[in-house]
C-alpha cells in the first residue's frame, strides 16, 4: 500500500514521488519570458524555477522506496503502448479560476495521446494499490503560486492581454519519468528514478 499520511516517513524509507514529462529547452526559453513578465507585476507570489518546470502526469505523494521497481515496470508497460506524440504550450490560465487565482499556469494541448497515456497510468497504478486520482486531469505547466491577493488586477489584465496573443510552442513527448522530489530550503530538487521510452 502507498505510505499513509500521519506516519513517520523516516521509519519506512519513504520518498515523495511523481510521474512527469520533461520540458525541453526551447519551451523553457519561451516560458522564461512569460515568467519574467509575471515577475514584473509585483505580486505576492512565488515563481516556479523555469529550469525545473515539468508536465506532471500523476503525483504519487509519499511512497515506500522499495516500491520503485514495481512502479518502474508499470510505467514502462504504459509507455510501450503509446507512440511519441506532439504537444503545444498554448495559453495562460489560473486555478481554481481567474477570479480567485492561486496558481498561474501555461496550458498544454494535444490530440488525445497525452490523455490516453494518463488513463493507462491510472489503470496500472490502481493495480498497484493506488487510489484513483479524484480530480480531472488538466495538463499544465505551473508558473507561479500566489500567497495573497495583492495586485490581482494587474494579473487579471496581464492574462487578458496574453489570451490569444501567445503563439503556441510545440514539442515532442518521447519518454516519461518517475521522479523523486526532495525538499530543500531553496525549493525542491527533482531526481530521476526511472525513464520509460514511448513506443519501445
């Protein structure tokens, strides 16, 4: 079973894990300019380091370390069933809504292959004893997390101006990864534990 919240992680050799797609350098270069523009709005927010931005397919939370080999096998089984496919980074948005934003993100769109890959992962994870994810899969790249409502009008105006103006940036998804997230004083470090090539 996955690690149960409330227990001492150190006693179980637990890692904090997630499954994700790495974002290539050309997309990060595009997001750098967007991040810089957001940073100029004087929001009470924490910008995500562009160097570590990724497309999360499934956040797993705390997992016993000895389950990594089984997770790796499951991820490879999923990856083999999906050929490499293109995605496009298109628009900006906010969770839970633009009127009450807490997270600002760049949206990701494709032709259904990403959703199929996500569904395959969900099925495999259920077989391993993980609960099905409660919320709908909405692929995105997190750019910023708001701490308060300071200067939200500036943010709203920025998102309105950017809507429909930003040219899509495309990239190919050829592999997926199981990452361990290690929290440090300067933020999280993401370590690759498993890499699975699509269609192989």
